[in-house]
C-alpha cells in the first residue's frame, strides 16, 4: 500500500509534463514575435502560439485531498515537510491508517495544517502515550465512522488544545464514557441512577476542553439526554451541536444543574424520537439558542394541523429562536402572528391542556376574538349552459371532472360518442375573445375557472 508521500507524488508530481513536449519541432520566422511559430502544410501556412512550459511543482496546494488512496503510512518526513509546507486542509478519508503515532508525525511535518479528515480509517486501536506531544494547531478534526473508544477521544483532546470543531458522527456510541473533572464531586455526592446503562467506574474523568465550539454527533444511537449533558460539561463553551438521527427520547436532565451550560446557539435534533411538547418547552430554556432544527419527530406525525400552523406553534413556544428548520430569519411580524395564533389555539382548550407559555402570551396580547372561518374553496358544482346545434340546455356540472369524464356524461345528451366530440369553453366575462377548445382529455374542469353562467359548446368531429 502506498504512503502519503507516494500518493501525493503520484497525484501532483508525476504529470508535470510540459505543454509542448510532444509537439514536432516548429520553425521560427524572423518577422514574427517570439511567441509565434509557423509550419507549412500543403499550400498554406499555419501559425501556432508558443505556450511556455510549466515550472515543476515545489509544493502541493493548500487543500490536499488524498481520500480512498489505500494510504497506510506517512513516508519520508523531510520530503513531506518540503512538499506540504502550504497545506492547511488535509483530507485522508477512507484510507488504511491505523497508527496514531504516524498521524501525529504527519501533522508535525505540516506546520500550517488546521483541518484534518480521517473518517473511515482503521483507527479504533488505543492511542499510545506520546513521549513528546507535538505542537499542533489543528482547529477542525473529522473522525466519522472510525469507532474510536472514549479513552482515545480523551487522549486526542488533551493533545489538541486549540481544537474548535470535532466530528464524531456514525461511531455507534450508545453512551458518553468521559466527563469533566468538575463533575466528579457531583457524581460522588449524588450518583447517577437510571439513565446510564454503564457502571460509573467505567467513565473516565478528564479535563474539560473549553476551546471546542462545534460538535457533530450525527447518527449515534444515544437515547438519553443525560449522555448529552456530559458532552456539555466536557465542552463548556460549545455553541453548535448537531444530533441529527440520534434516537433521543427525552430532553429531561436527571438534575437541572447537570445541564446548566446553555451556551448553545445552534442545535440540530432532527429525527429524534420525541413525542411531546414538553421537549420544546425544555429547549425554550436555552437562552442563547438562535438556530434550531427539529424535523421528523413522531410528535409532528400525530398533530392534526398544517405545516404552517405547526411552525406558528413552535415559534410561539421558542421566544429566543431566530431560525427554525433551516428557514429564513423569523421576523417581528411573523412572530407576532405566531403568538396570536398560539393564544387562539389554546383559548378554547381546557385549563389543564394549556402550557405555561399560554399565560405569558395572554398577558402580552390579551384575550383575542376567534377568527371568522371563511371558506375560500371553489364551489364543487356550477350551472353551465351547453350548446349543440340548436340545442341549448343548462345543467349542473362537477368541476372536479376531467374533460374526458364530461364527454362521457354528454354522450346521451347529444348522441355523440366521446371520441367524436369536441368541446369549447366560453367564459361569459370574456366572450369577445371567443371560445377556447378543451383539448386536453385529463385536464380538470376547475382549471378553466368555470363559473355558473359560462357556456360549453359541443361540436362533432369531421
């Protein structure tokens, strides 16, 4: 299997051929500029523009992508340092790396690197203690699908002091087996019962990592919010947390003080297994939360309301959220409309069914009159005048019929088979424009905006 050095030389250095290397020798003319050449082809002269040869690469680009190259080692470190001096982002996903010491040596010899993707490498083995941890300025690390154990994650965090973004998605985590040092006393005093299936002694107490701002944790089969609270203690300054496709069943913390770090500004809980409004009420306690995604909850499937009405109920319950489910920023008018709709929604409900938010909004907007129920649906049946030769007759017609359906119903009236019949629609308000042939057999009648008093002319095909 190739080393990293061999893979990048194959990609960036083996094809530094000169543009004119394989061209036949061209003849210069003294009356032409140096960039032009001329060849004689039969009875005509052909001019060619001379393209200077490309200078050989001395270093690879700032973004180095070497995914799925079967890389299992680094290669010569001095050559890597010489060729990768400009590299800031390195993508090594889906390779065969298995030795963390080798990974750290790669980082050590790329002094400017800030982003590293190691997804789907074979790095599940424990991380050996580093005799001298290199000074690494890595700010983003992607470890999706590596199945690292938590002891290895902890060792990495201790060696990456400025890491700001971490991806631990699709690693099959069912528990978070590390916790911050300041939680140790609390664990000893109160214990943690019920929501964690692992013995307390298996959890590793470690130092918090205050530099981390963003954590991607998508697709891990964690069900209990208590596990997520440990991540909150481990990363006390976390601002963005992505928990999409995690089957979380409750947002209740075992103790309210266990989740007192509500610094989150972005939270993605799409596809969580949450089925009650109390989960939304818990999210309303996150004072800094501005961007929230809560798509594909079982709760939404059970609600008898439109998507717009559901959005209004959510906006009214979440006073701090500014962006919801990827939509645009919630404006003042939309929020006021949502809050007033929320008051009306619960106004006629029993007292026991009204959430605490109802009383808060009732004080803001007061008791509102119910909206007048105005139906904007078109009439299902309209009275149309049918004309065929000397026949002129008014009949009620179902506007949800197709043109073909109408022809079938008119067969007895005019004694014409549908395939021998042509229909023309005449709008009573626009008679000066003449009739419009109803040429499309599967078109619904309502799409013509037919109203009572309009006419349909029947003609026989010739």
